[in-house]
C-alpha cells in the first residue's frame, strides 16, 4: 500500500499545473463550506441563544388550548394550584431541567395620566426568571446590582418604545389598568424601575411586573400561572426532554401541553433556512469535487493508456491498477481538504478577532464565527468519499484494459 501511495503522488506531480489548479478548486469549495458553515452555525446559535436565554426559555408549558388563543392572552386557561404543584414536582424530578419560571401573561393599559397605551405584561418571580432566562438582565438598560432582584413589588420594567411614545423616564409613576378573567376592571400604580430592550423588534410592547403586583391587579387569591418557561442543563437535550414531557402531557389526568421555543417563535423558520443553506453549500462542494476528480482522473487514464498496457503486460493484477488510480483521486481529495480546512479556519480566526456586529430585534449581538469539530469531520468524510466515487469509473476502466489494445494505443 505504501508503494501504491508513493506512485500515486508521483503521478499527480507529473502534470503539476493541472494538479494544482484542480486541487485549488476543491480546496476553494472546502473553504466555502468551512467559512459559510462557521458563519451560519454561529449566527443560528446566537439567534437561538438570544431567544431562549433572554425571553422564551428552551421549553414552555401551558394549559391545554392556550397556545391556540395565545394572541388574546386569555386568563381563563391557567394552571390551578394543584396542577402547578404537579408540574413543578415533575420538573424537579428531571435532572435535565436546570431551572423553570412560572409566569402570568396578560394584556393591560399603561397610562402616565396624560396618555394611554396598551402593553403586554409578564408577571414573574425575579429570582426564578433570572435562573431560567439568565440573559434577560442584559436587556435591562442600566446597572443591575443583583440579577436575582432585578424587579421588586411596586415596580415595572417598560419597553423602550413605550418609554419614548409616552414620554416616560425611569422613576416615573404610571397606572396599570387590566381586566381579570371575571371581567372585573382594576388598576394599580407602579414606578418605572428600568427600561428594557425588546428582543422582538421595535413594535414589541412587552413589560414585566412582580408576581405580587399581578395578583393584586387581577384580584387573584393565589397566582394563576399561565405559562412555565424551562431552561435545560444542555440545549442538545431539547428533543429528548420535550418528548418525555409530551408523553407525560398525554396522560389522561394531565391538563397541560408542552412546546419547544421552535413551535412558539416565528424566528424558528429562519433557523431552518440557515440549515437548508448549509446543506445547499455542501451540495455545491460535492459537485465541485465530483466534477474535478472525475475530470482529472479521466484525463490521467487517457494520457497513460500505453503505460497501463505495459503494467498489465508484465503481470500487474487489475485490482492493483484499480487501487493505483483510486489512491490518486483519494490523495488529491485529502490534500485539497487539508489545505481548504486550514485556510477556512484561518479566515474564521480573522473574523473572530474582528468581531462581526449585527442587530437582532433591538439587541446588539457580537458574532464570533466558529465551526464544530463534527462539522469539519463531515466535510472531510464527504470530500474523501466523493473523491473515491469520482475516481472509481476511470480507475475501473483502466483496470479492465486489454494489454495488447493498450500497448497499441497511440
């Protein structure tokens, strides 16, 4: 095998210019996959991280039927105290669950006594919310001394667009007016504790209040939880964990349903498009490798027909001739892949140093492109497999030549 490899490398060096041009084309395809894959995967990870770590959590639990009418923020589809206790007991028994945060979500009116606007409110326990969506405090403008106490009873976090629209400033007193599930209207006064950036864009009107204030505003004897956001120990466990929770949700006595962030956010379609684009780029790479190796190996066989005839005439087995040409294609694919991965990682390193900035919603995000080792392994496997596949037909043709016909070729 060592001799075959040496001969294959020597044959590739016969026509140095053609070998370099073909290898450069394959290497360019590998660079394209590595750089684009690194950018796309990093962008997707950042986007998913912003959504799950600052707002939604990895999973959410609601009462059955709530998601179908989620735009109306209904207060009649809540988890009772007993149902909440059952769900909490189940979550505490799952090692995959790192934290969870009960929430009450409802619509209200916000007024500064001169102007009024609508607002979507999330009532939370600050310590549980911070453990579940630890990136949320990054959306709060200003200094937050204790992330577990970013909000106190009597305070509200108001989105930036409402602050500007109602000419509000931190410390102002505002009135919240809301209707509870019985249709009773109530109001409370709160103080603006801070301004929040809205991850869902400039049209978002999502504010946050303490669970105690929601209980008072909605006249609840005890918190009637609308949703439970869940944070996992490992995001890669999203599929198995959601499947397990959904199996529990199908039990006859269960009154809740489970959804991943992908099922609740329109941004999930962007993530799927990113995955599709990565596949398209890999298909382009396969096409480049296939055409390049097939072309150079076909030319190599054609130019060396007499040589092949000589090898066959002196007793070289067809299998050895086949191996020789296959190793040539494999060696070219391997060398091109190594060069392409090295250049691609170098480009990603430069991009990492320069730090690409982009805006997601209203949040500024710094993109640090990188590519998983598994992705590099897949690229290598694809190129080497296609190299063998493309070289097989010319190699098979060479191994089947009759010595007399090959020697007589001019």
